[in-house]
C-alpha cells in the first residue's frame, strides 16, 4: 500500500502523453513526406516546408475572419501549445536510454547542447543500437544532422565506431530517399567525412605494414605471416569502405 502511495501517477501520465504526442507528430510528418513526394515538389526547400507545416489545418467555412475563431491559425504558437509542450517535457538529467526514434529525437533536440555532445551521444549508442531504433525510418532531416555532427567532430580513434554507424544507417528503410533529401551542405559534409575515413584508413594501413618489417631484408616466418595477415585486413577494409561510399553515392 505504501508503494502505491509513493508512486507518481502524475509523472507516469505525463510520460504517456509525451509518448503519444511524439508518435502522433511522427505519423503526421511521415504522411506529409509521402504527400510531398506525390505532389512532385520542385526543390528540397519546398519539401521541407510541407513537412514543417504538417501540423497546420485548413480553415473551414464557419471559421470566418473578424468573427469568433473556432480554428486557431497556428496551434504551435498558441497558449494551449505551450501546455502541450510542457506535457512532452521529461525531467532533465534522466538516465533512461531512448528506446524509440521518437524518444531519441526528443533527447537529441532537447538535452544536447552542442555538436560535441551530439557526437558522443551517437558514439555511445553505436551502429547496432541506432539501426534498431531507426530501422523503420530515420526521420525527416535527421540523417543530414547526423552526418554533419560526425563530419565536424570526427577523430581517427573513432574510425571503427563511425564506420559501423554509417553502415547501419545505410541499412535502414527508405535510406535512399533520406539520402536524396540531403541539402548541398549536408552532401558536402558527407564527402568530407568519407575523405577523413579514407585518410585514417590509409594512415592505419601504412602503420600496420611498416610494423611488419618491410624494410628488413631477412624476416622470420612469424613476421612474414603477420605481414600477409595485415595486407589481407587492409584489402578487406578498403573494399568495405569503397562499398559504403557507393551506398552514400560518394564517387
């Protein structure tokens, strides 16, 4: 009985409302994407505007100018919307790990203050977890944001993790569509990111080959074996990187 008395039903209700609202927003924006594609919009900016305005509803005949408004012009800037946003708020500093794309998107936009924090957030999740969360759809604009963050903050020591993240993103549903919708700046960042990956890969390969004793005329059987293993690993890594570049349409 004491446990029931201390259980915070109000917080639970708010969290449920937040999840429902986030899911509704996701479905609304997803429908807007298909609507924009069906309309064959002329540019990425027009596509983006349609999605961003997906919450707006057309006025009805009874919603006359000058009279009492039954339909608000923009629900996102009315006092009621602030109450809705408050319902979406989850306590700062929560240690709960996002389990859905809506929860991830919430934390990504609400709690991470700069590119460095976002970069560490992506690395913390890793490729497999991100694929599990975004398998159905990465979400409008998120792929471009992820690429920008990875490109701007990439460090050579993170090569394997970043590679796995990009590889798992390429296996998500509608990846090709999300790739086509990248802005010019995002596409340029994508090319820059792969240049950094290539440079790191080449530097690592050079270091591995040098450590096997190429400059030594007489090598032991063990050194010869290590050299062959390193070369096979190098060729495999280069092939994997080239395949991933083709997935991201990097030539």
